[in-house]
């Protein structure tokens, strides 16, 4: 199968936005920079997955994937419908030579061969795609887990900083009160 791009490009917001819960203003330059970094990161992961797919699959597997992607497309459906229509018309019109008469035994044999060979190829391709999807979901889980742990760490740091600020504020209040008492 060809390269799949699962990534949708996000448009940066025109107005300044605040990160939820932190009141940090981001202008469109900052949001565009963050979007560029995220896009670059996603593209590098997808490129790595595509390279790994090419490295780990053999050429018969890639041929099977190509056949399966064609066999499951509208192009195949339309071409096959045209082929069947032509076959039926050719063998039913009275002024042509009928090589497969109205029970259409040869057509049934051809359809059986197509089904017999196409079904296992499609199933092999689906199994490989399922394995690739599982690998991608493991990578997604690892990224999400790392991001969550970093967020937890940042929240812990913010709470520590907040506690330090409260302590410093209390010290300043105590110093101001002490200065007032002394004067």
C-alpha cells in the first residue's frame, strides 16, 4: 500500500489564545510556531513508520497490499462492472459469436477464481495493516503517557512554585507588619 497520511494540518488561530488554566497569552506567531513543531514531530514519526514498514515487509507482501488496495477501490468496482456488463452483452446479443452461452459457466468459473485468489490476498493485507495499526497505537500510547507524565511533573513544579510564592508573600507581609510596629 502507498504511504498513508493520518495528519490533518491545523490552522493557527488569528486571535491570541490562553492556555487553559494558566492564563498564558499566545499570539498567532507563538501558536504557528507550536503548530509547526507538532507537525514536524508527527511527520517524523510517520516517516519512521513508513520506513519501518518498507524495511520489514517483503516485496510479495507489498504486492499483496497493492492488489488489496486496488481490489477494494471504486476503480476496481467500476472496471469490474464494465467487464461483467460487456461479457453479458457480448454473450447475449444475437449477432455476435457466443463463447459463453446464457448459463455463463465460463463467467462463473472466472468469478470463482477472482474470489478464490482475491479474498486471501485481502485478508493477508488486512492482517499486516492490523499489525501496523497496533504498532502505531503503541507509539501513540507511549507519546500520550510521556506527555501526561511531563504535565504531571510541570503541575508539581507549579504547585511548589505557588507554595514558595505564598511563603514569600507571608514573609513580606510579616516584614511590613514588623516595619510598621517598629516605626
